[in-house]
C-alpha cells in the first residue's frame, strides 16, 4: 500500500476548484532526457515527491494505464481547469468530456506511440471499438485515448472534491475556534 504523506496546506478563506488545481499543477514539471541517436530529447512529466501532486498520483497506484500517460493527463487537465472558474464540482464534471476531447492527440504518430506505451492502453482501444464502432483506425485510437483521459480526469476531479471538503472543514473549524 502506498504511503500517504498528505501535505498540509494552508487553508484559504474559501477553497476553490481553481485554487486547488493550481496548487496541484505547480507540483508537476517537465524534464528532458537525452536520447541516444536522436537530436531532440525525450520530455517526461514528473511530480514533486512532497505535496498534493504526489498524493494525487498515489491514487493511481493500481490504475490500469501507463504511468507516463497518468502524469501527462493529470498535468494537462490541471492546467486546463486551473484557468477556469467553475462554480461547483458538477459544473467541472460536465466539462470533462470537452476538455478530454480537446486534449486528445490529433496526430496518428502520437496516438500509436501512446497505444504502444503499455498493454493496458489496449483496453481503452477495445472499449472504444465496442462502444463507438468508429469508421477508421484513427478515430478508434483517438476515442481510446479520449476515454483514458476522461477516466484520469474523473479521478483528478474526485481528488480535488475531497481536498475542497477537507479545506472547507478546516476553515470552519478554525472559525469556530476548534
């Protein structure tokens, strides 16, 4: 079982989806690694070992998706929702499909690279084929990645919802002098 290091954050007067998403997004960063025989480096999304971002990644401990995709998809989604002022979790939840659709790769090379990262990614292709019955391979791959993104985004939003509730309880307790 993964160790939960629940980083203490200073509760704000009013916790928001945007505020928590910004904190989480700031825990992710891009690092470049040289690749043998290639001029361009490999870019990978990483997360700081301490803080909310690490706690978020730990909820994906047994998730059936490759680790690179989890990190990339989390960072993409957090970057998007940290720029939107959702009034509540339900409004954010309603926007997941649109954000997943807009973040899905549009180049076949990127989609096939994503598919080949892990055998688990084939699960999403199977799901897309049976659920949508796409007319060609490109659409099947794009729908598969979109489904994977939607699942990651749902888990991220649930994490934010739990964090919001925790921060709101802390603020209420502080106001009551507990």
